[in-house]
C-alpha cells in the first residue's frame, strides 16, 4: 500500500509537469481521509487502519473490495459497499472536496440532494421524520446518502434493519416506506441521468465493486480467476490417462517424482567383474 501511494503520487506529479496540474485528489491527505471522510461515511472505526496505511485521496481512487478486505481489515460486506460507494461519490465530483462541501451546505436544512448526505445528515433526517428513538443505531453503521441513492438493494427493509426497528412495528415501517420513497425516489432517477450525461452508464451497484467507474488498479496483483487457473494448471488435462503413451505408466505418485514407475530394465548385462577396473580415472556424480 505504501508503494502504491508513492507510485500514484509520482504519476500525479508527472502529469502536473506536463501542464495538466495536480489532481484534486492531491488535496485529500491521509489525515483528512482517516478522520473527516470516514466519519462522513459513518465508518470511523476503520480510522486507525486507514491511517496506518497512509490512505489519501489518490489511493481512495484506486481501492477495490479486495484491498479493503486484505489490507484495511474491512470484512463486513455492507461496510465494503458503503466505502466503495462513498469513493464513487468523490469520483462523481472529480475529488473536489470544496464542491462536495458546498452541495452539502445547501441541503443541510432541506431534504434535497440526498446523494451527498453524510451519515450525520442521515441521522438528522431520521430524527426529523419522528424516528429519533431509532437514530442512535445509525452511527458506525455505514449508512450515508450515496448508499441510499446508488445501491438499488438498499430498500426500506435494509434501512429498518440498520435502525433496529422490530418487524412487529408495522406502522413505523410503513411510515419509513413513505418517507424514503419521497426522499430517494426522484434522487435515484436524477443520479441515473447524471451518470448517463457524464458517459458513465448506469450508477454503480455493489456487484460492480471492482471498478466503480474507474479503471481497475490490479497491476501486480493476480485475480482469483487467475489464481484458479494457476491451480488448475497442475492437474492433468481432461481425458488424459497416465498409461496413455506406449503402455508406460506416466503417473507421478511414486517416490521418484515424475519418473516412470516399474519400467523394465532393458540395458544389456554387463560382463563379469567390476567395471571400475577398466577406467584410469573416475568421475563420481550425485544422481
């Protein structure tokens, strides 16, 4: 991860020397990511891991689900989706945190533009719709505006589960259905139009976590499919028989590795006496 940080920084500075300037992601240092950004997406419990790996804005743009699980100890699938969709939100605003903050200020006291809502803003909305007794369940859950808008699998049942609303409280759940429909129904349609206008297709889904609209950063890493291909390469091809060639047993389970087993010795018998006596010098090798 540290090598990747250096490589991405070098590439960014090379682009700057070519006249394009530093990327907006360069303004997001690892302190901001570990403290402010993780708090905004509702997952501050991973702050230490992100800080230890010096994850900054450039590295956020390269993270995949495999990186989150292997290097940053994010094992819960929903938390992985939450982080990746939070990164996708940054990507949609070209990693311009000032522009993102300006949009958040505009909707701080209005229930509009939920795509940019932080986890704290979602908690405020829950209190505003008279569900404040359940609002304390949301901190550290990973529920933020990008999850509510961009994840098509995040429905009312998912929100009710995150809030800890019992299944028997039908009136409360019905009220939540109406409020969520009013909030994110049009927001999802607007997000789809924005992605199509920017040429990014449809909004990302958790099933597309490897790219999320960005070029995959898998250089130097083997995918699981590649690993399985390498594992399959040691197996004999389909239809191969260890006795298929000239009647010889070509299986490799003997104590001699890949040497054929029980091959008849067809060398002619030696003459009597020791063969050593016929040579003036002997070369001894370890066979």
